[in-house]
C-alpha cells in the first residue's frame, strides 16, 4: 500500500512538471552575424521571417533575395523569398527590418537558418559573411 502511494505522488509530480512545460523549454530567438554586419533580433510569425539588421563601416551591404535564405523547421529544410518589402539593401546608419516569406507550419515550432550577406567596407573590396538565426515560431 505504501509503494502505491509513493508511485502516485511521483506520477502527480511528473504530471505537474509536464503541465508547467519544464520538459519543453522555450527557445529564445537569436540572430548573429560577424562585424561589420549587425543582427539584433529575429521573429517568425505565420508565414513571415523578420530580421533586424544593419551594418557599420561599409559603403554597401545587401541581404540575399529570391530563395537565398534557408531554414530548417522541425528537421525539414525550407527556402524563404523576399516578402512584402522587396528592398534587400541593409542600412549603413540604422538597424532596419528585412521581411521574408517562409512556409512555416505552425506556432511553437523551432526553426534555425542562415543567409549570406554581401558587403563592401569603406575603401575596400566586396566580401561575404553568414548571418545565422534561430528561435521559435510565434
């Protein structure tokens, strides 16, 4: 009888932990790039991927366009295209939002991806760097 009560208490405790989401933690949205490109935030909602990007010390910097942003959602690789804002130029003075249309399958799914950014430093030649991002679809 005592073992039965102990097992019941353990099952209730495990049920409470599952209910509170202890075994399924939320993944923070993270975006990173190497200098001189700055990526401060990423947000995925419905069919949109929004990146907050900027650059410093460059004459030009551009995000990829038309299928150059790839991501993985729940182990499935997908391709994103330029969204409602066709401008793929990254601002050299402020952080700006770049929107891509991506085929997300639903909220609370984890995603990760990357994009190749082309930039030209002041007085330099053209270079490329990879911008990486990950998080949870809202």
